[in-house]
């Protein structure tokens, strides 16, 4: 079994990591409550399944990172219909050319696109999925590894609970795992 100290050491040694710490049970409970109340742009509901999955793990670490931290291995936010139809998603800089100039794609920002030809049968929501975290997955003694980003209110709460300032140059990532 890998120790929490070993995982924290690995995470703390990654480029762009400013702080790393474990979440306690009280912080976990409050974070779930915060995430359940978050609304997205235009009052579109949010489903931060990544946070829920992460907080179900035995161990949860939080990374406070800067822009040098590696990008996620897959999108961290999507716009989906209740029927599961992906209507929009986060894209990474290397994917931009793949979508530029397409008639059915609208860039809402440099990092988020909407597919104009996809209409949900019912209402839509912003969905934040659990995301792989290969570095922790590679450690012997870990299983069920997931990562996620909390919402802006969740991020502020976690930082404040650990005496860290709300600085827009930084963001948090949570990594959860079970003993394996």
C-alpha cells in the first residue's frame, strides 16, 4: 500500500504545484454542499460528478497549481443534454485547428466550443466528469484514481479553509484514490 506521504510528495514535485494537502472529513462535507448549489452561466445547472466521485475515495489530495501545471488528459467540462448528448466541450490549444472554420462549431471562448447542430431533447447542464490522473494511477498500491476541479466557490472555500489566499493566478485540482 502506498502512503499518503508518498502521494503528496509525488504531487508536490510536479511542475506548477504551489501547495498540496489532504482534505479532512469536515471540508469534504462542506465542499459537497457547495458543489450541489452551483449554477453555471445563464442559470444552466452544473453537475460536478468529478467532485462527487473524488470525494467518495478514501484519500483526497488537493493541489494548488499555477499555469505551468500540465493540462488534463481529457476535457474537464462539457455542456450536455439530459439525454447524454454532448452539445459543447472544453478544448485544448492543440485541438483548436480541428474545429476552426467548421459551420457547426461556435467558439464561446478560446477553450470552449458549442456544436450548433446538436439540440437536446430536454434541458442541458454543464457536466464536469471525473478525469484520469496518470501519475497517481502509476503508483503501486492505488486504485480508483480520479481527479477533478471544484467550482469557483468550491475552490475559494478549500483555499480559505487551508489559509491560502484567493489568487486568480492559481487553481485547485483534487485527486482521489483508494488503497489497492
